[in-house]
């Protein structure tokens, strides 16, 4: 996953949406994989794959109603099922941050209660 983020950063560093998305995801992955003491990524990837289905369906419903418009000049113009590839990684970053914070607070609660 780190290699994919670096490759997309290499090819899309001039695009604002692409650069910010992949810099944030790369920073999160590096921190959580190498600096963090909590180990939950094996469960996270499975959860991410399952949650891609409702994410895609929700985006398609919103896009069909013309509520969601992607700026083609800010992305790589690389689409996967009518969504820019950056949207999937943006979702990964948001979900990863939420799961990390949940796991962090859960581990703090165990230390306080224990």
C-alpha cells in the first residue's frame, strides 16, 4: 500500500486533490505501521474491503443526483467505476484515522480500568 501511495504521488504531485490525498494516506500508513504500538491493520484491510461496497453505492446515488461533482483538473483522471481513484484512497484515509483513534482510546481505557 505504501508503494502505491508513493507511485501515485510521483505521477500526480502537481494535482492538488491527488497530492493531498496521497500525502495524508502515506503519512498515516507510515505512522501506524512503523511508529505505532497497536496492531490492527490485518483487521482494518478486511473491513475496508467490505466497506467499499456501501461507499461505492452511496457515492453513485449522490453522483446520479448531481450532488457530487469531481474537478477533473485536480485529479489524475484515472477512474475506477465512475469514481476517481483518489476517492477510494481518501476513504481509506478517513476510515484509517477513525479506526486508529478508536483503537487508541480503547487501549487507554483498558489501562485505566486495569
